[in-house]
C-alpha cells in the first residue's frame, strides 16, 4: 500500500528515477493506494536532458507494490519494490517503454498501453 511521503521507483523512460507520493486521488479520506490507483507525485531524482525534470509535479499510476495483492483462487502476488509509471495530462504514459514486471490488475482498469 502506498501512502503520502512514500518514495517509489519509476518504471518508464520519461527521465524520472525516483518520485515521492504527495497525494492519493480518489476521495477526500482515501489514505492508501494500491495497484492501478492514480497518485500525485513530485520528482526527486531525474536524468538530465529528458522530458521530466527534478521538482516537477505530475500524475502517476502504481504498477507494483511490495504489499501482497490477492487474486482469484486463493493466490497472492507480491513484488520486491514499489513502482509507478508517470502519466501525461490525458492519462497516457509519458514514456514510450515500460521496464520490469507489471501487475495483471492494470488490464481491467483501462491501462492497456502500460500492459
């Protein structure tokens, strides 16, 4: 589960390497985000001369969490780290390539370009 002040890795080639969760979208009292939720992030580390710069505030979708996620038939999925993909203003991924594994739960939440 992701909450405010959580540091996440970025899994695309937009130029950001680490981001900080500033806000979980989806309600005034929503405190935690899971896979597929959209959050507001601030870029903490970035590669020079790319699309995203340090201190930019953007939206991102969570693609991996270290907390386990239940699937059907009593199976659980757990990743090693927390990771997000930065979104553009229209909800599309900002980078062209996605690195690392991505949870299958994104398929049902209309993030087909990430999957």
